[in-house]
C-alpha cells in the first residue's frame, strides 16, 4: 500500500513537477482517500443426487455401473476443477436389478391392432377410372347401358379419342380406358375385396414396442449424481465509478487470491468424514456460515487471513488485519462466501488493487487517481464532480439560449 508521501510524489510527477518541489502540490490542502478495486469470481461445483426406477427393453449387463447402498453416503471424489463442465454419474442400487419376461406379448410379438391378427384388411373391389374418374364415361349412356335421347357434349378441352361403349354400343362415345364402365377392378386386391395388412405385412402380429420385440426387460433402481459449475462474478469498485476498472491494466500492482478445494473456505462443523470420497458424503446443506470458524482450515472469518497472494494455502495462522487492503477484501467477500445447497467444491479466484483518490483545494476542477504499479505508480486525471456539474450547467445554458434565439427568429 502506498504511503501518503508516495501518493503526493506520484501526483507531482504527473504534473511535471520535480519530486522534491512540494510547492507544486503541497501536502496542505490535499485530501487522500483510498479505494479498492476487486474483480474475479467464486466458482462452486454444485451437486444434485436423485434416485428412481430405470428400465431397459431386452437384456442388459449393468456390471459396468458402480453400485451403492445409500445414495446420500456414496463417496464421489471432489472435482479437481470446480469449474469443469457439467458431469453425470449413473449408479445402480445393490440388489435392485430384476430381469422379467414380458407378460403382455408372446416372444416379443403381439396381435396387429389394425387387422386384429387376421393378416388382411378390407379393400374396395373397384376404383374409379383414372381416365374419366367415373364422370361422362360414355357420352351416350353415362355408364348405365341405356342410351339417352341426346348425347352429352364432350368435356371442354378433351383431346383423347373415344371408343365404342361396351354397355350401350354407341360408337365414339366411351372413355378409352374403361370403355364406358366408369370404374376398374382394384389393382391391389384384384377385386377380391381384401388385401394384406400393411402394418403386419399379412403376418397378423407385430413387434412389441415395450420389450423391443425381445420378450424380456430389465428394471433397477438408479442413482444419478449430477455436478455443474455455478459462477458468482465479483466486480466492485468501492466508492469509485465502475469505469475505474478502465483506468487500470495488467502491468499494475494487482494482488491475487486463487484457492481451490479445502483451501477455499470449507464450513465449520460440517461432517466431512476423512475428506471427499472417503466413504462419508459431505452434507454442505447443513454448513454454518463460512466465516465463523476458528482458523482458515476450518473456514475462519476471512479477515483473519494473512496476505493471500503469498500464502500457499489458507491454513496459515496469521492475522489478516495486518494488511488493511486484504481486510477490506475479506469484508467484501464475506457476504458471498456462504454455502449453496449441494456445494461440494469451490474455487475463489480474485484480484484486488488499492487506488488513491486525491483532491486538492488548489485544484478544484481535477481529481487525481494514483494507481500502484511497477516501476512507479501511475496517475490518471479526471474531472471533479464540481467541474462536471459546471460543464453540464453550461451546456444547459447554451441549449436554452439556442432555443430562445430560434424562437425569436421564428
């Protein structure tokens, strides 16, 4: 953290004044406030476990699936990466697998519903003629065999030649395809009035869908463990505007916290057995507030930690309050560190940077933001709120004047 003298020296350099020239930016009249930028994410691996009846048509070998006795206590190792993609683990309850013969079919076959097991279905003996469709099949008798007093006119646009009617004998009057009959025998059944059932191809039976035609099926109790990442994004700028992040870059002196698994604040008083996968499932739904433990290996209040950027884990017995920046990080993260239902692992990965906001009585229109960095701090100059209001008021006056002039001219 920069001292007040370092901050003032950085502003003087930004103004182009020698570092020792206090008169360019005297300490008297300077007002320094410190603000923390905090950005990153808390990634939780959230697990759900469900149990239900599973079914498979035919036979199936389930020996490749793990077995369990109590789904809630089945050990599943904590993921190495809490942010890994969604995963699903399927299990078989021990002793629940049962193979059955299908009782609603015969060797995987059942009577065809369409023909009711007969193998054929009713069909029409005759179909309309494709040439005349049964209309004006004969201009003289219209398919009745008795000539009318006056022959009908040919259909408009008809070009096909007509032939002698087989029923009434009129020349050049009948359709060339049906010769005056108006219909033809069904090409499917040949006029027998029945045809093979299209669903069972005349066999009378079809495959039983329930057992997939095998005549058997398998049932068992299945446990399903689903894990998926849930990301809580962290981005706070203390009392600075959100655009303060745009004033920084990767070369600035960001401090970083990156911890995963047990180092990422496990709950106090939670039954964890001997760790994930040890034979006892961690019940995170009963976790107390993460911040109430006595040390970081037991999820202490984050304000008791040492500098997290230098610690190899959060189990070091030091006092976070020794670093005021880190203490503020702790206070800001604390509301976010409660456990979610089903949480089995987490990663806390954030970075933080303390900026100094400097105003001066001799520079009322400017705000100087000092950003720690290497080899030296940088200074970003922005308008003061006072100057911003003055500019806004000036713009409003100009607008009012333009409107007034335009009305006078009109």
